[in-house]
DNA sequence: TAGATTGTTAATCGATTAACAATC
DNA sequence: TAGATTGTTAATCGATTAACAATC
């Protein structure tokens, strides 16, 4: 991997602040341009880490991707202005409380699966921005992170209210909370996990669930060997206990990670218990009533699909 | 669950043969209708098992779904005619070799991700039909299985050639083989699996990969505790061996199932080795060059998304 | 103020479906 | 033959994008 010293080279089109620092490309000596869209081909654009807006130089063919590591976390414009009054004022104003708080929730427009999916990604990106200490974001910058068009983000959000401030973008904490509410993450929920081995594999990750008031409530398994064994703080329960656990609880979703015929059997039990949504990791094609939202993921099938992209 | 004796009740609109047996609904005594679309609401339609075309009775509200188990595998028309000359002739003619063998492969039309995904589902459905001993299928019946519109299936397939025979549908073995070829499953490939624990969980399923000449070639892990331990017939290798294994092999796809920063590091190594496609199960957002096809699946994120469908 | 960014409308693009002549 | 089902065209539908007035 090519190592580039920061002082020697580079037009830094920072995806954080969108300003371009003056410099010259070592490959073709071309000067800088003001860049609006990630698709624009400019000379030696070094994208900030984690952004998907990576481009390669049109003239010398240098791919900014291989340079990524060496400019990690560097945003020259930001670091230059961060302590100025200009920057402080810019940030302060972006944090002023919003006037318009959003459309009436009872109108509840039906949104497509695609919108739901994108909202989830917006939330993830906002979370990671917040972790980095950011307080505001523009639709353009958020679009870079998620890999979609900025207009689409504004359109998606405008279905539910006016969450932004012209000229300053969106407050991250406020927007994050609103999207969570839209997705139904504002009230506590629980999920049951059927398939102890799979749960064991994801033990670390489920902490993120709990953060959103949506923790695992119980772990089940069909196999007698698993029942009674520990998984994290849980004891694996037999499927017969499913009805007892679900009765009167806030559980409305389930992870189904058994294999073979046991999967269909467990699915039927879940339907009987009026479960609302199932994440089907069993690899089986489930035929459940329309009242249940099913999301299926099958590693093997997905791998076969990927083969098409290997030429 | 309500138990229904087959002799006592039912309008059987078989999704296998599309014929409707005469009978009367025990709930509302309404007669039968000839049903073309799964969306049609008719009285007590008992869908064949595995089909998604499940409807509930418009009059008495009886949901055929709860009856599903009791009519499992029953297709009255088929069983009545299976041994007749009519049926034999019907099946024999459907098996006649095709005249038109498909468009030139070199035209290679760019297909959208959606088409690729549907083709994969067609293949899965065809595989399961073949397992049941079926030899031919109509676009309508296949559509029932996969849960899409029949016209869409015909349109998808017609991009690549004429695989069917008017009035008799498609030969399952021929169509199956052609779709595999379109997806690039006709020549042997291999995948590397990074993340021993995840591989261990999917040990049974990967047999299906091998069936399509696309087996796991090696298993890697970043953690020193895993390296050297056995996973099925494999010994877990350290990531440092990645380049050696990939050099000169037919591997073009990888499963990436490490967590945290190790995932991004391994991803960079894969990119360096010119991998073509990555199935990213790490839960991290990867920023890889466009030359690599990435498919990401994050259990926790997906669960949060499902919360929206729980009201 | 001047410049930046929102929310929203109109234009574009692509994907799905209905319909039907051609075929078996 | 009559009836069924394909391959394909035209119509429909929905999703994305570009553009811009309103706003800060």
C-alpha cells in the first residue's frame, strides 16, 4: 500500500465540511475544484474515512481508496476552523431548538419497505456520527455516509415532518430520536430468540438491541441437548414454554434460527402466539399469513447469488 | 388448531394443477369458483402446502391458513388423474426437448440486482419441486411458490432466451440448469470463510453450496484462540495465510464474519487480493471500492427494522 | 447581507403488471 | 380441435432525482 505524507500531497475535499483545501495532485499537477457530488471525477480526492464518497483521479488514475488509511480522520478545513468564532457560531446556530416539531403522528402514512430500510440506515449513520461527537449534519453529508442521494433523504424525512433548519441541516440528537419514534423504537419491546447456537454467536451484538429498549427476553431451542444450557445470562428454554413467556409480555418479534423441519414447526407456534414479525435465519422458505412480517436471510442462498457478481 | 376431515369439507383449488374440485364450504355453504389469482378472495380455498397463495373465506372468515396442516400434500385432482392417459400425455409432452435454446450468451445484458435476486429464488423453488419428483412447471405455479407475478417470471426469463413451451410450461431440469448458468453457477467456484464461529454454525448448510460447485475452500480467523482449531474438515488458518490460499485458486467470494475493527482489516486484505464479492455479516458498515460487490446483513439492525412492523 | 440548505414540486427513470397474438 | 400457456408489447405504477422557491 502506497504511503503518502500529508504535507507533501493532496487536494482534500472533506466530506465533513465540503470545503476544498488548496493543493496540487502529485500525479498530474492539476489544481482543485469545488466538488458537490460524490460521483464527480476530480483529481486526487481523498475521502474522509468511513465515507463512501471515494473517487479516483481522472488524470493519473490514482485511486484514493488505497490512500484512505494514510489520511484517516484528517479533515484539514475542520481542524483549521474548529476553534474560530465562525465555526462556533455555525455549530451553535445549528443546535437552536426546532420550531416545527413534525406532522401529526396519527396520519400514519403507509411507508414502503424501502423507506423503512433507509430510515434504519439513517439511524445507524446518525448514531455513529453522534459517537464521534458531532452535533449536526446536512442531508448531503448524511447521504455520503449512507450511500444515497441527498434529495432522497430530504424526501424521506419530509413525509413525517420538518426536522431540519434551512442552511444548517439537522440536529443529530433530535433527528435520531424522531427517526427512532417513526420506526417504533420509542417504546420498549422485546424479542425472543429461537436457536441457542445462533444466539450464542450474536451475544456481543445484542447489546445494541438493548440500547434501543428492545432486548432479548428469552432463548429457546428445539433440541434437548441445548435446553437447560446457559447462553449469556439466559437459560435455554424448551419450545413448550414459548406460550408462557409470550403471554402478557411486550414481545412482538422473534428470531427463528433452527434448521430443517423444526423451523416450520416453531414458526407455526409463533403464528399461534400472534407474533407480529419474524426474522427467519433458518434457510427454509416459510409460508406464513400476511399478518406476520417475515424477513428471511439465508447465508447459502445469498452466497450463490453473489457468484453472479464474480463474472 | 381446527381439524377438518377431507371428505367432509372443502373446495380444493389446487395450486399444483389449478383445477377446482366440487364441494361446499362448511361455514357458509357457498359453492366453488375457478380461481386464477392468489389475491382472489374465494370461499374456503385450501392452498397446497408450501404455496404462499393462502386466502381466507370472504363469507365465514375461516382462514385457510389454520387448516393448512390437515390438507398437507393433498392435491385431489392430481391424485385422481395421475394414472390416466390424459395426465401421462400431458406430462410426456411437457418433457419433449426444447427447440429454441436461448439467446447468445455474449450479448450479456446487464441485469439489476432485483433480477439476480429473483432468479436465485426461482432456482430454489425449482430445486424443491425437483426434489418432490416434479418434471415440469408453469410460470403461474412457480409464481405461487416464489410469491411474485407470473408475468414477471416470464419477463425475467425471456431476457435470456425462450425456455418454455406454450401450453405446457417449463421443464424443471432444463430451466434449472439454464438459470444456474445465468447466475454463473455453471463453472466451479470457491469461497473463503473468515470467522470460525460463524462457519461452525453453518456447517450443515454449506453442503448446499457444494451441490452447486461452490464449496468452502478454507476457514480463517483473526483470534489466536481459534487458529488451529478444527471446523468440520477444516483447520482454522490465520489471516496471514489469506494471500497464499487465494493465489491461483478459483476463489472469488468471501464470507466476512468477524466483529469490530478486525472486520475492516480483513476486508482490506480481501480487497488487496482482488476478491470480487463479499458477504458481510460483521455488522460493520464497510466502505469498499465499487469493484467489489458487497452484500451486508446485520441481525441486530434487521431486528430493529422489524420493530416498525410490530405496530 | 450573501450563501447554504431545507422542504417540495415536477421530471425522470425503472420496475411491474395486464393483455394478447403466437404457439403448442 | 379447443384450451392452455408462452413470449412480448403497451400501460401502469412507484421510486428516485433534479430543480428551485422559501428559509435561515
